[in-house]
């Protein structure tokens, strides 16, 4: 069986949605928030014309948003850099 980060993280979000997933500074996001925010960003990426195997660059500092952008790319099976 093959696992993909998006599938694993979505499974965790379904199992423990209210538990903390990301914390940075004063910001803490639950697994449900992490999944939902990443899904919205994946939708924006798709609307912009990106698709599976697209290469997506993230010019961000290490933060919750950085991981959300990676999760969004994973959700659409794109390559995240």
C-alpha cells in the first residue's frame, strides 16, 4: 500500500479534527483548520491553472502558512518547492 502525505494528513484531520496540528508564535491551528485552509488554497491553485505534476514554489518563511501551502500542493499532487 502506498501512502501520500495528503492522504495521511486528511486521515488525521478526520480522526482528531479539534486537536492542534500547527503552532507558531501565538497562532495555533487545529487539524480541521489545517485541512480546510489547505483545501481552499488547493482550489485557488487549481483555479489559477495548476494541476497534478505542476511545480509550485513557496517564497515564505517557516510558518503555519508554509505548511498549509505544502499541504495544498500535496492535495493536488503537485510538486512543492
